C-alpha cells in the first residue's frame, strides 16, 4: 500500500512539474513572439531611415548641381558686366 501511495505521489509530482514546464513553455513562446515583433519593428525603422538617407542624398546632389549652375551663371554675369564697364 505504501508503495502505491509513493507511486501516486511521484506521479502527482511529475504531473505538477509537467504543468510548470507547460506554463514556462507558453511564457517562453510569448517572449519569443514579443522579441520577433520588436525585431520586425526595428527592421521597418531601419528601412525608413535608409529611405530617408537616400532622399537626403538625392536632395544634396540636386542642391549641389543647382549651386554649380548658379556659379556658372555668376561667372557669365561678371563677364557680361566687364564688357559694359566705362
């Protein structure tokens, strides 16, 4: 009889441990999903930053081209003004 009670106690202990493992497994799964969501958000943010950087690079290149054109116009204007000096 004591042997049977001991077996029941061990089975009960094992069952309790299995329930704890199941709970821990669920918590771990939730944590992994949360981490995955954060990783996806970070990836999306990185893509946005990259796109913004590309846009800024294009804008700077356009501004540089405009500055070069303005410099060229200024040189031409100076040459034209020299022709009309008295």
